C-alpha cells in the first residue's frame, strides 16, 4: 500500500504526470523529455528522481544516455486498486452512524 501512495503522490505533480504520459508512448532520455516539455534538463532530472524513488520509472543506460521507461506493473497495480475502491463505494451505498439510535 505504501508504494501505491508514494506513486500517487509522485504523479500528482502536473509535470511528472506529463512525463509519465510521454514515457508511456516512447522511452526518452532527459534531453528529449526536456525538449518536449519545454523544461530544463535539471528540472527533468529532479522530476525523474522523484518518479524513480516512487518506482514509477526505470532507466536503462544506452551508450552515453539513460533512456527512461514506465514501470507498467506498478501503474497497473495502482489502476486495479483505484478500480476496486470505486467498485467498493458503489456497492456499499449510503450509511450514517447515529450513536443516538
């Protein structure tokens, strides 16, 4: 559960969310991400650090550059958990706890 919460916190930032969306389409290096998102390479590196710590992205060294990709297993786990939460709320209906009854 902790890894899911950490991952959700990490993608709650709009720039990191945009990085994840780009990486779902294609693996990119820092320079390519910076160009596409109109951010500095230093800013991208900091965002990737947070995403890596949360387990959402992983890097693979190819030549001089590190190419980043999304940890789709964790993303799927998050998706399943959110779907289960939504279904749980639909099935429970409305309840009120009145201690005076």
